[in-house]
């Protein structure tokens, strides 16, 4: 890996591991509960609409379709290695997400706080635990590729703003704790850094 990629990958992967352990031990719950109260302090119809928009964008069906289109475009553009790594990371992190939602004993979201059940048009699976946020994971991976490959100032600002909106909506809708959102983001960042790794000769 190039030194920058190695540092980003190592730091985000290590942070994800530590954060996951803390979430599983439920030491983050007091901060999560406060963040949820703040996020839902003044609910509005506008926030509900925005939350619904971000829920659709981050849904596994649409994210998978977007990934396949992106991977195909990269492959046709001569970036087959990047396309292959992207597909591998998307699959591997998705499987890890499922495993952690089955096994990591993060505090479940209280039903009374949920403003959305995040229904999926095709894949609708209920997991016992909410960590990490799949919406954040998938969005960070997909948009992270654009962020890394096209260093345009306005594009990068738009990506950061979009991801911030996605993160806020997850907590506002009561479908994820703030720690779930952070965990999904860290795993996504590690995945993007791995996609663009370059091994020295």
C-alpha cells in the first residue's frame, strides 16, 4: 500500500475494531441515548421526508444496483482491478455487517423512538442488533470511490454533506444509534482505503 492508504486503512480498521468492542460492551449507550434525544427533540415533516429519502438511497437493493453500475463503468474505463476490489469489499463488508448484527450485543433501538421501520422493497430482514449501520457502510463505500478518484472540491463537499445528512437521518429516524452510524462509517472508510491500495514492488 502507499503510505497514505496504509495509514488510513490501518487507522480506520483499528478504530472500527475498538468501537465495535465498546458498542458490544454497551459502554457507549449513555452517549447514544443522549444523541437520540437531541436528534428527536424537534421532529418535523421536513426531517421525516429527508429521512425517508436517505433511507431509500442507502437501501441494500439500490446500493447494490449502483455498485454494479459503478463497477461496470470502472471496468469499461480500464480500471478493472479497482472494480474487482470494489466488488470484493462490498461483499465482504456486507457479510461482516450481517454477522455483527446477528452476534454483537449492541443495545436494540427502543420501539417508541422509531419514526421509520426502514421497509425494504425486496430484502426485509429483521436483525437482533443494530450495529453497524448498513446504510452508512454502503454509502461511504460508494461515495468514497468518487471522493478518491475525482478530487474535485465541490464534488467532495457535496459528498461530505450528503453523508452527514445520511448519518443524521439514521439517528433522527430512530433506526440506529449514533455509534452504529460511526461504526458503519469507519468500516466503509477502511474498505475504500483497501480498494485503492497499491503494493510496492
